[in-house]
C-alpha cells in the first residue's frame, strides 16, 4: 500500500494568514503531511475582487497561483495517486475542467464545501420574479445536467460541518463518505474555552460585517449599503445603549476589514480584529445583524440582540435572514430606523434548546469527535494508510 503523505488544497479566493490558521494547516504539517495550496483565483475571480486584498495577505513558498485553467488542469493530471486533495473550489461551469481533471486521476478528493447555514430564509422580492439573465439561465441548465454526463465523479469524502451541511456546490452521491468534522469556528472555541475567564457583564460585543465595504459584494456585483448613513446609525445606536444600559460596546471587526485606514467610523470605541472568539467569551452579550460569528455566541451561550436598518434589509442578498434568526432564538428583530429601545432583561433570555439545536445543525453534529478539524482529517487519512487485515475484510 502506498502511504498518503501529500495534501493539496484547492482554493479560489484570496488566501490569508487567518485561513491558514483557521483551516488547521499548521497542525496538518506538524502531523507529517506535505501541504501545498493551489490557488485558482487569478482565472476564476473578477478583476475588482483580485484587487481587494485581505489585511493579512498570506505569503508561503507552498502557496502557488495558477493563471489559467489549462495550467491548473495540467498540474492536476500530474498528481500521483498517493495524494489527498482538499477541494475548496465550487462546482460551476467555469470550474468544470478542474473537476473533470480530478476525476481522471487516482487521487482521493475531500470536499471542504459542506458547511452548514440556514437556507431558504429570505423572503421573495419583486426582482426575483423578473426574467432571468442569459447567464443565470445557462447556470440553471448546467446544474440540471447530472455531473456524470460531463465525466465528473463524486468526491470521495464530504467533510460535514453540522448535521444540515450543504449538499450542493460540489459533486457528491450516496457513495461519498461523510466524515463528521465541524465549523472552523469550533476549533477557535476549543482553544478559547480552556483559557481563564475574564468575563465582564458590562461589555457588549458588536459582530461587525464590514457591511458597506465587504469584498464579497464586489465579487458578486452587488450594490453596497450607503456607508456614511450606516455608520452614523450604528454609532448613534451604540451611544444610546451605552447611556441607557451602562455598558461599553466593543467592535469585533470583520476579518476582511481595514478599519485602521478608516478611523472613527465607530467613534472612539475599541475596534479589534482577529479576536472575536475571545471577545465574545468574555462579554455580557452580543449585538449582530446576521454575522456567522454568532457561532461563538451560541457556543459560549451569550444573549444575542438582533438589529438591522432599512438600508441593510434592502441590500441583503444572502441567507440567513436576520428576521429568521431572531425568530429561531425567540428574539425580536430591532430596526434602528424605527426603534432603538432595548429591554436588556428581556433580551438576556437564552432559549437553550434553540442554542443546542443550532449547534447540532450548523456548527457541530452531536457525537462527532471532540478534536480539532485537522486532527479529524489526519485520523481519517491515517486510517486510509493502515493495511486492512483479514478480520476486517470479513
């Protein structure tokens, strides 16, 4: 049996130091694997997105960019069979050559796209009923055709990050093994929960989404929330609750944000990037729109206050809808254009069954290993390397 000790991770966006740590790649290297990152962003992303770099751009000798699809396909076809491919590349018409090439090799493919988020929570809009563009019609046609028709095989292993993990965005079938891992946030939770508590009930953490400036809006060609009005409203709201509730608001900055270049948007409040898990753990409660960093509030069982503005709702394009989230946790959704009053006693209520259910469905399936993401993957690959004895063959 050939020992698998090489892992190639396929990526299609900017890669950052945060991703490198978040995906547990240092641990995979410590566990003896030769790791490479193959980045297909140059030929998959639009030009504006290419220019919108994260604040912690990652430079590493094994992080390689591919400028053309042909270049990527040629490299994939040269991969030896003793390779595990972790695919973070979505299955689309543009990436079809990549998945066809993978299907022609003998590598073992793990899908890193089986995340879990509530879907179908967005209310219908008038614009949704308009005639689809030619591109959208072609996409629908593409996804209506079985991937096997194009010579694409299902991935070997699905890394399920919660019981309601995505079953779309990558080729899979009933033959694909489901390996129960968890949301990447759970790794941070594991590290943070063993540290000494420094809880300050008078501290409130706002889970920032970098709403008017988020680079994903550029990638998807979405219109932006008016910047000045948004930050004016948020500052005014934070001023109000600090005065009324005698708390201090701290901003857990979005990891893609560049607030160091835009001082004062949140007033004089601390704006801290890269420490969201720690901030939430040691807070009294959190304020949010729909940030997926709410996973930390669920894991550390912190009360959540859901707020939006008219502009935010008008430009909202992705699940989960804040109204759905608030209802799920038995909370009220506060629209800052019509109200700012917050009853902290009422908002301090935690529906523990809702928290447990959300954790199981969208963060970590109950009964899955209490290990880091990378250790679970390591254990699975080592099991592939272990010879099967006669008793196991039956």
